[in-house]
């Protein structure tokens, strides 16, 4: 795949994740779990703001995408916890694995991983 295609897919992934988190946060507000819902919605809105306004925030695109991975990870863990409370075990496992993988992908997509892999060789 071309780098441009990978970047576009990465941006799409962040928008899709933020949309899913917004839906889950709204669902939790309807159920009366306000505290986790507001955290999830706040993190999802933060991701959307970074992805849309990265130029006005003076953030480089690569740094914005990496930051979004790190911001989405706690939201995934909170969503997994809420799904645990709802006793939906398969979805809880999916969100837990996503919460573990997101920071790893953020680290791999950053320049720090390239520096680290050069030092190991």
C-alpha cells in the first residue's frame, strides 16, 4: 500500500473510533451511568478536535495521529469496563484488546520506534 492510502485509512480509523465512542457514551447517558459516559464522550470529542483542527492547533499530522491513538486507548478501557458491568463478555474482550493494541500502534507509528529499532540492531 502507498503511504498516502495508509494515512487515509488511519484517519478514517480515528473518525470511526470516535464515532463509536460517541454512540457508546450517549448510550451510557441514557442508562444513567453519567461518569463513564462523560469521560468517553470527552475523549471522543478530543480526538475529533485533534483530527479536524490539527492545523489550527499547530500539531504535525503524524503527531496528531499518534496522540489520537494514546487518547483513544483509555476510552477503550473505560468502554470495556462498562461492557463488563453490562455482562457483555465478548464485546468487553474486543475493547480490552483494542485498548492494549492502540498504544502499541501509536508507538510503532511514531519516530521513537524507528530510533529504538535502530539502536537494537
